[in-house]
């Protein structure tokens, strides 16, 4: 029921109203871009008092943000059930990086799911080492073996669900419960579904991370990340981000807010196009596996149906045999799919699926599949007409050869 508490409203309604506090928007619909490094106090006593209240909504200094950034953080908190606050970071990579530094100290260790975004893996393995923090990788699909993987030093577990290249869906509630039992904090990269499709904190995670560069921005013109958590961990996130001098620009925050308003509409469109395109690919003889958890019969579909309320247009597929050159010929024959990094924008993108170098705990191709089936593509489906995208893929596949 759409009562007085915004959290009682349906997500679509919350997306429209979230973060639009009158004291931040003034008479405008959207919070204006408040560009400021310095906020002026009326008297010295107010300046002194301001030093001691560290909260969004309290003017202090540009490094603690202003109404535009507060409005975005507030909106994201409203959309994440169980969150007390959200920190913003200059990129989606900075979000897990600084969040890990917020909860770990020298001597600790993080367990990272083997299907994680490669730069996040790299940060955990290499950058954290300089701080005396260890990292190991684990198979996110092996719930039985997970408890035994957690060691004395393990204080954090980092999940990505689904894996943004290979699309495995893991049993997040089970893994997070085991981690909690053993005293470890669970962080999750929830960029794929966003809280609209996967309420990560409600599913047992402690810190929900997103690259806002993707769906929230939605227009391929900004970089940003976020991490949302309950009261105690939000305090830690805030403390570390401020200590390291992180703040996002109000211009980018305004762009992210603009994107956020249409998030549900875009995700719905992407999801329906994605399913249409995945079903088309399923019929094609060139293709061995479709990695799209929303598609019945695809790996991870049961867990997706159990735990998710939505999805997006990002999925992958694997060719039957073939070579890297054959795969590249398909990419080059496409005209509607841009060749580029990132995903979640309004325009469709294609990128080679080449996960083997970025795995250490699980093999690629996966155990039990034909080792010849290793080359594939990842598609980010945008807002074009799905029929046009299918026609483009038909042209692309005509360039494929098994040799
Ligand atoms: C799953 C996932 N998380 C995080 C990131 C990093 O986001 P950003 O590019 O904003 O640093 C990416 C980027 O591709 C990603 O795919």
C-alpha cells in the first residue's frame, strides 16, 4: 500500500520519489547540481558545531558532499531494503575496493568468488597484499565445500551474482549464512540485478555493491559505484571513504539520479528483449550453451527463479567448437552491437567471452562440458528493437565457421 512510509511503496514508485527531499530540490523536480567545495557558516559557533555532526544533510565541506550527492545516496538507500546508508565512489571498482578496506585489516583474508570481475579479483589479490591482507578464490557453486574453505583469518567473503561474464548463480542466502556463522562479512557485487531484482541485504548479505556506471547511469556517460549497508557497517564504509578523501562530483551524481528514475523501465525492456534474443540463439546450431539464468533450462535458472525478482539484458553464450578468429569474425560482422567494455547502457554491446585467464579455483570450460566449446560472446542488450538485434546477430553468425 502506498502509505506514508516510502519503504511501503512499490519499487517503481520509489524510483520516482526517492531522494527528492524539498530541502535538497527546492522548487525544482530534480535536485540541482550543487557545486561547492566550501559552505559558509553564519558564525564561528555554528562552524564548530558542524565539525561534530558527520551526516548527509549537514553542510560541512565539499568532501562530505552536498545535496546532489546526498539525494543520490538517499535514493539508493531507499531502494535497498535493510540499508541504513549508501556510500558513493568514483567508479564501480572503487566500491568493492574501498569497502574491503573498510572491513579488513592486516592479517585478515578475503574469499573471492572465482567468477568475479577481473579487476576486482586483481585488487583483492595484489593491492590488498600490500596492506597485509590475503585473498583466496573459491567456487561459488560449491555450497557444501564452502564452510571448509573459510579459515581462521577469513573476515570477508566477496560474491558476484550472477558472475558478470559466465553468469553462474550462486546460493547467496546459504553462502552468506555460512560466512556469518564463521564471523565473516559478506559483500556482494549486485550490479547485474540491482536491488530491484535482488534485494541483497534481505538475502543475507552485509554490504550491497553496484557499479552505477552500468544500469543506474544507463547512458554510458558516467563512472560511479555504490555500497549500501546496515547501520554499523555503513559507519565503517563512511569512515574509510572519508578518510581516503572519496567524494563523487555533483554533476555525475545528478546524471546518476536522472538515470535512476528510468531504471525499472529500462531493465524491463532489456529483460524482455534479452529473453527473446536468447531463445533465438538457443535454436542456432553454431551455439553450444546459452548462459542466461533468466532462461528456463539455462545454468542457474532454478536459483534465479527462487531468489530474484528481476534481471537485465546482460548474458553470454558459447560457440560449439570454433576458434578465437571465428568468434572475432562474428563480432566484426555485427553492426548494431558496439564493441566496447561496460554494459547496462541504452545501446547494445558485444565483448568476447574469455574467462579462462581470470579464474583460478574453477576451470573454464566448466567441468563436464566439451573442452572444445570455449569461445563465446557476452551481449549487453540495450533499448533497440529486439527484432533488429536478432537480424544483426543472424548476419553475425553467418560469418562464423567451425574450422
Ligand atoms: C560486475 C562488475 N562490477 C564492477 C565493475 C566495475 O565498474 P566500473 O567500470 O564502474 O569501475 C564492472 C565493470 O565492468 C563489472 O562488470
